[in-house]
C-alpha cells in the first residue's frame, strides 16, 4: 500500500514539475472573454496570432484574432514579438504640464477605436515677449504672441512602444500694442538697415499639420505617462493695426526716407514651422468590448 502511495506521489510531482517547466517556455494570452491560452506563439500578424498549445498530448496550431486579446506576455523575443503587448481599448484623459519649444500647456482627451485612436488636445500658448535679435528666425518676433490651439491627433496601431500620430490643428494667436522692430512689411519698408520700430497689435489664425511620435511608459494599469515629440507647419493669416513709426531721418545720396501714413491696417500670410516635445500625465479607463 505504501509503495502504491509513493508511486502516485512521484507521478503527481513529476506532472507538476513538467507543467512548471512548460509554463516557463510558454507564452500567455489573455482574452476578453476571461479565458487564458498557454502556447508557443509562432506568428503574430496585424489581425491574428497563431500559437501551438501547451499542456496537451496532441499539440496543434490555434488561431486567435487580435481583437479578442487583452494582453500577451512572452518570456522571450522571437518571431518579431515584444515581451508584452497591451491591446485593450481605453478612454484617456489628462494634462500636458508644458510643451517645450512651443511654450504651451493644456489637457488631452483620447479614445481608442478599433483601428485607430483619436486625441483632442486644447492648449494655451504663453507670450514671453523676447526681444528680436540678429539670431531671430523672423524679423517679426513670434514670441510676442499668446493664443489658443486646438489639435486632433490620429494615432495608428503599432506593435512597438513608439506610436506615430498625424496632427491636424487650428491656432488663434494675438498680441496687444507692442513695439516691433524690423517687421519688413510691404508698407513700412523692405530694407532691414533702416531699423524701423512700429507699434502694432496683431491677430492671426491658421490651420496646420504635422507628425508626432509618442512613447508609452507604463507606471500603473490605470495611469498614462507618455513622452512625445513632433514637428508641424502652420499657415497663418495675420491682421495688424499699426499705430506709429519711430525712425531716423536716414539719407542716402541726397534722398530722405519718408514714413508711410499712420495709422494703417495690414494683412499678411506667414508659414510657421515649429518643433515641440513634452509629456502627458493622466488616467485611463478600460472600455467594455
């Protein structure tokens, strides 16, 4: 009797150790219906995953649709797989404390659809009033402006931690009466050597487009923490009211520079290129299938 019990114990112990060994070599696939698959993944496509089931005397290939998967854990990187792929859809909401280079802050709302994610991002641009100098990209210094930005970012699914997004935006910027040096406007003159100073107020708005790259850093299952960087072009239409002109009565070959009539209004178009980087911090709520 004792021998029979010993044989049974050794058999159960052998089965347990075998299962633990197989478990270390298997990938774990969590499904939306609550089931869990253990298998060795052989192919991971954009729509389906194929794997060989573990814990069976008759192993066969199983096909699982990615839409039915919550998460995949793999103990190794093979066949182009990553160690952990999170495919669950969520509703995201949070803040953007500061975007460097574009001097702005805001909030974001993101919704994960089946084939893409859409984020709405309203932000506010701060005016720094930096004085233009010989290193300025534009004679008319854009750092006088403050304004509102409304951006829509379309993120496309990817197996990597870096997501690529298409940015479409509308911007509305303005500034009050400011002394602007060397505007080079059509009316006030085109010669930078005159060192003109005009007191003007301006409103401008325009549409833009660009690309954004986002890295996802997982700190907790219900939190978002994303670094992002991108580039965009905005085509602005600006409307200025110019109040006065400070100038030196500059002469050249006996001729005098004469100012234009003030005040006047001016309409111009500007193509504005910007780079930005920052991070997002917020919450996410998993969506029911």
